[in-house]
C-alpha cells in the first residue's frame, strides 16, 4: 500500500483541483467558483491540474499563496514526446486498447472499460500511450473492432478516414492521463469528463479520494455539442461512448459527488452514483460584494452576462428581443461577456442574426466588464437564455443585486429563482419575450421581485455556507485517504460550528 513520502501529508490538508478550460486560465462562472473556494481557505494547500487548449493560455487569475502548484495539460498543443512501447508492453497496451474500444462500441462489453482505462493510464504515466495512439497500429485496432459482425456501428460503414479522425480525438482526450498525479490529500474535479482522468488514475494508483462537483451536466453537454459536430456517426458513437462510460466510472468511484442542484443529482444517480454518496451543495455569493444595483436605466433595457458560447443560446435571446422591440421600439439589449478563443464564429453569427432581424442598432456586444455588477445594473431585467446550466453564478449575482430576472428552465435555475423571477422554456423566443414584456411593463412588480430575489440569496445562497461545507468535506475525505493509504489520521480538535453551519449542513444533505 502506498504511503505518502511528503511529511506534510500527515499534518496538512491538500486538495488538487482538476479543471478543464476554466480556472486559472479563463474567466467565467466555474472559474469564479474555484477562486472563491481557494480564497476562502487560506489554511488549505491547493494544487491545480488544469486541462487547457493549446498550452499557450495565460494565467488570468491572481494565484494566492495557498495554491502551491499549477500544472497545465494542453489537449490540443504539440504532441507529447515519448516512444510507443515495445515487446510485452506493446502487446499489453494493444490488448487493453482493443478492450477499451470494444467497451465503447458494444453494450455487452462495457464492463471491460475500467481495467482497460487503468492499463492505458499506466502506459500514459510511462509516456507510451500518446505515441501509440498516434501510430498506425492504433488505427488498425479500431478498424478491426468496429467492423466486427453484430456491432451497430458497422452498419454505418465506417471508413479509414473515420478511424483516423476518431483515433486522433481519443488521443487528445486521453492526454490528461499523463499529468503528474496527486499522491495524497483529495482530488477535487470541478467538472466531469477529461478533467477527471488524473483523479481516477490517482485513486487507482495511490488511493487518493476523488470528489466530483459538476456545475453543468458534462455528459449532456457533450451530447448537445456532438449533435452538430462535423463528424460521421461512427466517430460520434465512439467518442460519446467514451464520455458516457467515463461519466459512469466517475460516478461509481467518487468518494463523494456534490452537485450544485437537484437536476444534476438525477443525472448522477442515473449514471450510477450511489444516492448515499451524493450531497447537494449550492453555489453561493457574498451579498456584500453584490449589493442592490440602484436606479434602473431610463430606457427599457434587457441585460445579459456570461461567455459568448452556443450553450448560452444568444440566438434565442436576440430573437426574443426582436419581439420585445416590436412592442417597445425604444428597448435595448446589452450583452456583457468575453468571447472564448474559437468562439468568434458564433459571436459573428449572433451579430449577423441581430442585423438580419433589424436589431443591429439596439443589440450591443460590450465584451468583458471590469465590474460584473455594472452588467446587472445596466438592465431593468437581467436575462439568462442558456440551454444547459448548473446553478448559474450570473443568476444568483443578479438576484443579490436586486434585479428581476427572466431565465430558461434548465439545470438548477428553478431552484435558484423560486418565486423571485420568471422562468420560461429554453429555445422559446415567444415565451421569453412575453415574460420580459410583462416585467418591463410593471415597475412595481420588478421592484418586488428584485427585493425577494436578494432576500432569497441572503437566506439560502451565501458564499460562507458554500466554503464552510467544502471545508468540512475536505477534512472528511482527507481522513479517508489516510486510512486507505495505511496512514493514521492525525488527532484533531473538533471544529467549532461556524456561523450558519446548520444551514450549510442542510444544503449539503
């Protein structure tokens, strides 16, 4: 059994955050959540294994002293070095990869996935997995597997080009397995998917407990994204099979799963997480940092804040605004938020749609704002039009600022809003426009909703509650990791119940 070499493992709490496309290399709701968690626990040592795009992304957050290391794992940067394995190692890897692919494509063979994945993780640690997957042998293995009689994917006539494409996608997706693994403490994945891979490998190799917090439903978002991806069905079937089995393995093996809402919990239970291993922990904000926004703009204005991304469905929002403006010609739509690298085409599509609908003069893309509170203050009503969310920060921040909101009924939105805002179906411009017009026409109702929204945040969704809950979880799982590794847990003085602890416990239950 592995015993940590570092003596700090006996005396301190160590948490390794596993991120993808977020903290500390980009802004956005999940990054804000990570920063709040780290900043709220100066006594905890944090590390970060950050899955990035090309590896050229700068660190955009001020890193506090308790974050002792940040390791970037670029999925789409230059190919990792190393050589393919030889001899017995090669035969073992070929066999494991064949079982891995069979599990992804054959529903009757899914139980092969875990052992194959961990054998491949061992090859990744030796530096041989990526070179193998970039070679002809890996392409040949896939071509042989998905042309077996009886497999549904065979009926689609997969081609050599499909095999090359799918193998390349898997090679990139599996690169996080080669990251340096945490050897003690807690591995905290702040999304599902490829960010979890180092956590699963650390659990298998070193017994490091895995904590999973999904802000959105990663698997659902992959299904949504691959619906319009430019690949043939055999490629999509293979890659989505990987994400599905990876999610199920994560749900089964995580010591604790902490969804941010009940909607996520349903997906996690369906994916195989034991109900007793799930605790709902809502996102929180500091009401003092998001005080009432003050006077509304004189001109009727809808505001939106977030990253410009298809998952935010700005096209529906723009279409809804066109309907609003047909009734209120003086109305404006102000969109605040950056455009991620690679998202420029989506923003251009949204701008073109606004022009096509005759709204170019009233729809403004204002980019990132120095103080996000200004984005909420800019509107009489704050809008959220996403087709997928967890428990969105922009919504509870706007609520804390006392603004009335119109939001789509996705993820934990209805849990967040309660009766303090209007919730409409996603992808329904007519319903969104009707709700916005109702609120724009009634000053007294907007004010009452804004007051109720701020009170709801203060009572249920404060940052202090969130941080206190995760501090307790980290201590619990750190003690579990020491027991698994054969190291006695240190004697601790029982923690005094922090302010609001009873509420924090109820949120975690």
